[in-house]
C-alpha cells in the first residue's frame, strides 16, 4: 500500500498526514487482528462457543416447532373429516412411541 502512496510525495504535509492516518488505522485494526491470530486457542475457543450456541439454538427451535405442531395436530387436525383419520393415527403412533422411551 505504501508503494501506491509514493506518487503523492509532492506535498510532504499531505503525505505525512496520510501516513499518520494510515499508521493510526494500522495500529488499531491490524494489531487487534494480529492478536486474534497470534492466539490460536482463542480462535478455537471462540469458534467452539459460537458452534455450541448455534447448536443449542437449533435444538431449542426444533423442540419448539415440534411441540407447537404436536399441539396443533392434537387439538385441531384430528377433527377434520377426511384427513382426521390420518392425523389420529399419527397421534396414536406418537403416544405409543412416547410410552416406550426409557425413563432414567
């Protein structure tokens, strides 16, 4: 990047101001990024925490969707004339499956 700045050397004051701005930017942003890369276990830990949060969010979201759809299935869809028989069979299958889950 400095080579691209060399043609602006005509005005040394402007060049110095530009270089100071560049050094301030480089000092803050690049040092933070360098510190991030210098500590590989920190990167692993941050990625582990992010993956755990995503997995937990997926698990809780899936549980909520399954619970809500089970509630809707049990309360509303079993009383439909044609499709109700199918949903009643699904409801019976779910209830039988729940009874066979081993309890600790």
